[in-house]
C-alpha cells in the first residue's frame, strides 16, 4: 500500500510534461477498478494460476472504494432452496417487463451466484440466519446481512492476491493493433503518469452516476446528494467507448424510488419491513397499478409510480411506517446503520419518528448501472468486449440486469476465467511511446495551461452537463420524459462541451482528476443520448420514457440498442442486435 501522501496544498506540481514522471508496470492481468467485481477478479485469477501477476489500478483506496464502500444491508439475489438458475432468469426477465435481456449471460451468472455469496460468508461476512440455521430472506430472492464491513472483507482478499496501486485513476486503454494491452492512468496524489502493460485487461470501474443533476441541486465536489456512489463517473465506459468498444442498452437507465432529500434506499422499508407506498390522499399507490403487476410489478413501474402520482397532483408520496411496532422500527433503523447510517441522523435532525410520521419518498436522478439494469459493454460469454483483450465485470458488463452485489461478484469470477483463457500463450508487446506521450499530454493539459489561463473549471463543465442531461435527456425535473427534439438539442450541446475540452483548467492534482472525470462524463452522456434517441418507443416508463413514442413497440424494438464510436473520427453509430430467448417461460409474466 502507498505511503501517506503530502497534504494537497504542499505538493509540488509539474511545470511541463518533462517534469511528469512516467511509471511503467508490467503484469499478466490488469484490473481497472478495485470494487466488488474487481476484487473477485483478482481472487479468482490467482486461484486459476498462482503464478499469474495480477495488478489492480484503483482510483481511491481499495479498502473503502466503489459502490459498496459504505456497506450494505442485503444481498439482493441469492437462489433459495427449491429454485433454479433458470427461475432467477425468468424473474429477472419479468423485472424488465418481459425483456430484452442477455439470457445467456444471465443464466451463466445465476449458476455462479450462490457460490460467490458463499465466498463472502466464508471470508467473514455475517449473513443473517433463522433459528433453524437457514438463511434469512427478506424478499423473494434477497437475503439480509450485517454488511457495514462488506468492502473491507472483499478488499482484504484482493490485497492477498494482487498488487494494488491505490490513488491511480484510469484515463485510457493502451492499444496495440486494435487489441487492448493494458491501460494508462493519473497518480492523483503523486502526480505521476502510470502505464500498465498487460496480456489481458478487465474493466470493473463501476457505473456512471453524476451524469444528471440531482433534484437536491447540491453543488458539492462529490456530485450532489445522490443515491449511487458519486465517485463512479463512468470512466470505464468512456475509456472503452473512445477505442470503439460497443456499448449496449444505456437507454435502460436505473431510476429508483428513494427517501426524499436524503436519497437513501427504500427497499429496506417497503420490502424488508412491508411498509406500503401511499400518496398524499393516503391511498396505496401500487393498487392503482394492479394491471401492471401491483406490488409485484417490474422495478421500473415501482420506481415510476410514485413520480406519476406527483405528476397527477397526488404528491407527496410516502412509505407508510405509521403504526409500526416500536421494536420493528428499531430493527429497521439498525438495518440502515449497516448501509446508510447517516439516514438515521437525517431523521433525527428532523425530529421524525417513523412510527408516527411516514417517510417521504421521491425518484432519484438516472444512473447507468450494469449491475441493476442493462447498460454497459456488449460482451460474450467469456465477458470479453468487442475490443480484443478487454473484458468487463460488474457494472461495466451490459445486457444482464439484476446482478446486484452477488451477481457482480459472480461476474468477476467469470471475467477472470475468460481473461485467463484469452491470455494463455500471449506475450507483452513493445511499448508504443508515441501513444503514451499523447495520452500523457491530454491528461495533464488542464494543469499545464497555467494558473493565469482564462478557462473552464471542471465543476463548471460538470454542472452544465448535468443541467443539460436533466432538462433535455429525461432527468428527474422532467419526470424522466424526453422527445426527439430535446435529445437533438442535448447532442448539439454535448458536442459543444467536447469542443471546449481544450479550455479545461486545473489548479492541483485533485482538480486535474476532476477535469479528466468530467471529460469522461461528457463522452458517456453522448452515448446515453444516442441510445435514448435510437429507441423510438417507451419500453420502461420512468427508466426510458419517450413522450413522442409513448407506446411499447415489440415489432421494431424487441431488441438491443447498441452504439459504437469510431476511434479515428469520433462519429457515433447506433444499431440493434436481436433478442434471443434461451430460458423457457412466458416473457411477460413473473
């Protein structure tokens, strides 16, 4: 692990590119991102080959990085006795309204799922059990855990099996004749430029939050009060997209119902403690949507229904905890201490007793999350993207929704196996120095423009992007609705932002990292808008709502929407791939 760095204000900054030290690291397997999936990649890779040199490039500090950094109170998918992997695929299919989803990926993941969760328990994760010793379920597929230490538990195993480079933010893939042979990154504390050469590379950088403005409109460095980890900004998607890797299903955004003004999880209340969702009239909201499945409706309906109530003049909406037994309310608050402890303080600051007052809820801003919905890279069964040598795991692997924590762990195992088979017999190519110098110049340009340069701060560009996406690409202020003309407007102004990358400026290494993150956000946002524009129907209301195409169109869009960016020209092409159903069963019912 790295030494404690000097305080930000006292670090010496480079005056020119010649002052930037380049560090070259060779390895067999490079993992970009040491979150949930990345940790499992490292452990599985070392199990397959004890002599394999595994390196993790981690933007933060691996012990508390990624979407699980703050802990969890449940594992949302674990196959119970009497159920099969095929049953889980059928359930997942129902949760996205009957499809499409990559059933080949979903089935292979489901077959690994329980073993991955069992690994966590063997490593020390407390999984709650009933008096008879059986695992305690809080819903149809999800189990309760004491998960405040979830990420350190995974990280400790990863550190045992890999060489970890903390505080190195990935910026670009290293390419050799169309093949990924590693990646490059910025040392956000030491100011060095890192080049990792690898026989195979797994991208596990998490999803993309902070593309959209949060309705709380907090202007903070972490990206506002949002539900998703604010430091997962889509850099992995951007790195692959810029090199021509095919992206899949980004239009199926993740929008969830969350506790209002805090953006905490609602499933703990509504699923774990059976508190019904009500509107301002005291009516049970989901009863209004019985024709869509009521309480068992697909996730996008359950997320959209409370917002629809607001739109129709029946807001605010709540989780009705009134009358809950005090001991049950105490247990609910204890569960929040495992995942979102500050929510307990938030309620206390308002003097709110859940037994006496219902908990207000609202829709989140949209996120791109391949572990919850389908957005991510198009991958094969080995989890390799359309760029040879580049694999994806966890949130970055598209096509397979409802993976959550356990499924992303399983995805890490599968990606490690695919990478292991791919790199057998491969040798590292020579280092393309011109490519390295070009990327180094791009990454450090905002810092080297000088303190007197009259440019644009990363925060300013980020806030412009977030407002643009919120107002024109279906954000929460628009109740997730958009149309062709708004999307065209968004694309025009995203291109304007891309043309202004040359005006970004940074005053220190932290702001330099933010500048590069903001460029990544803009590029991923471009892909998202192309996806929303290409799907001319409304298939997942709330997740993807087209006001100009309000109906579902199975004739033309029972398929996957894909995008690819030409690395040479930057031109984005949208196209479709067919949906293939592999698991028998009715696609339109749970």
